[in-house]
């Protein structure tokens, strides 16, 4: 798998985790505390799904290249 696929996976995992970090905000998230994103559980899952899709695509492209 190429390095840029790993970079994309790492970026989206970090972005997903950063939505959970408590921070001052205008309104609480769906868990009830103030964080970077008001839609914390949804945005976290979306970021992790995108990271999984990037991993899957990278593995798929690498497997096609070796065939």
C-alpha cells in the first residue's frame, strides 16, 4: 500500500479523535459535553468510516497492482 493511503488513514483517524476532545463551544454535543464538534458521535463515525474506506481502497489498489 502506498504511503499516501496510510497518510489519509492517519489524518482521518486523528480528525475523528479530535472531535471527541473537550473544548469551549457554543452548545454541547450529543453526549452532553462541550467539544470541538457539536455533532460528535456522528462526525467521529463518519471520519472513521472514511479512514476505513481509504484503507480498503489502498489495499484494493495494491492487490490489483501485484496481480
